[in-house]
C-alpha cells in the first residue's frame, strides 16, 4: 500500500479547517474512478482508455469488473488520444486517462486534430495535475494545460473542487456531445458548501458571500480560498469566494458581478500565471472596462521550486496565508486596504 499523500495545508490552515468543520473527503481521482465505474455498469458504451495509468488513475476495479470496456495502450499517450477519439467516433462514450503533464503536452496535436477539430464527444482526463507529483519536479508538473487547451477551439475545460462536483462532472461528461478535458489532482478534497449546486458547465459557484473583495479559485485551490476568506474576516475584510469548475467556458457574468460589487478580485490556480484562469479573468475585466484591484495567484514564469505540493503552494502564495496577503495587496492597490 502506498503512503498517504502529505497534507497540502499549513498548520494554521489545518487549525482553521477543523474550527470551520469542513469534512475531509477522498482524492477527486477516487471519486472520478468510482463514478466512472457506476456509469460503465449502467451503460456498456462507457469505455476507458489508459496509458499504463490504471493504478494511478484508480481504475483497477473498473478493469476487473468491466474488462471488455477498458483498453490499455501502454505508455503511448498519442495513441491513447487517437484510440479515445476513434471509440468516440464509433459511438462509444470514451474517457482517455493519463497523467496531465504528458497528456496535454505530448498528445496536444492529437487532442487538437483527432478530438476537437474532428468534433468527437470524447473526454480526456488529466490525472495527478498541477504540482501533484511534487518532488518529481517540472517534468511531471502540468502548469500549461489550461493555457494550451483554452487556445484550442471546441473543448470544455473542467476542474472539479470536491468529490460531489467530481461525480456530477463525470456523469455530465459521459452524456456530453462534444470534447471535454477533466483535470484532477491527488490530494484528498474537503466537502465544500453546497453553493450553487449541482455542477453546471460554464457556471461558477458562490461558496461564500462578501463585499470588499472576491477570491476566485478552481480545483484544489478553492478550499484554500475559503480558508483565506475566513482569515480575512478576522481582519475585518468581507471576502466573497467563487469556485470556478469550468475554466472554459468561463462564467463571465459571475466574474463581472464580483468586479462590480467588490473593490478587489484575486484569482487562484495551480497553473502557470500565463494563460490560465487569472489571465482569462483579466482579459474579460479589461475589455469590459472594470475598475478594481486585481491579482493573479499562480506559478510564476521561472524554474519552479521542487518539493511537496504543500511546500510549493506555500512558496508561491497559494496557501491560506498567501492568498489572504494577495487580497490585502489587491485592496491596497484599489485604494481600499483594510
């Protein structure tokens, strides 16, 4: 049995998690695999393609129970995407599963041509995304996938933030009629407030109301946004929190509403500062003429540090403390510092 993943939270954040009573769930990968197995049992057209990633994708039970609905292509990501596209074109509801770093770099041309431009209803699933691989370093980090896929026409980019949202998104993808990219990390996720459930593509979820500032997170950063908002409340700052499970299409109305009602907006993502959620929001706000403080909390354009996911989050300001500081900084630049 593999060792449990290290916590992605600072000691202070863990104390606040306990004080706020958030319940700890499973890694989203496990919720994904369990839901996909349910879908596969209910519908023989649901098939999964893996690139020697059955174990890391938590898909061993799927292979055992539904062996005729799983295709193993070996360590050959480009073939994986081609086979996934071909199965979708022949009427199957196909999911191609591989580590996000390889899937969206090595196989980018196949995703673009075989799936997106061919308009087949295939789902590509990037696992162990962001800096989940921690100490394995930059070769195994996927900090480019939002940027690469946002620039390709005809694919939705979905990043669930808890187990329930993951289950909703997998069921939705199994019935969707166009290309989808699902992104999952490795950390155990906390059950988020109900907000605006269920998952709806293109819609953000308001998890906490606030009027001074707004934190907009996606995937594994969302719980850190909620903790930062609680920290800021102690300092007299009312901070709204939006969860964006759909990086593309983006919920433009929710972002514009936040910028119109709050003095500052801060985005948080486990991705490069270039081309991700933050730049999508920045472009939207600039073109709309929004006037508010703004900051992107993400991985800068540099040789990234290597370490556990928690260390990387702390180093780049994606922890509770770092996000609270970013909000204060954005408020200060907006002339409304607390």
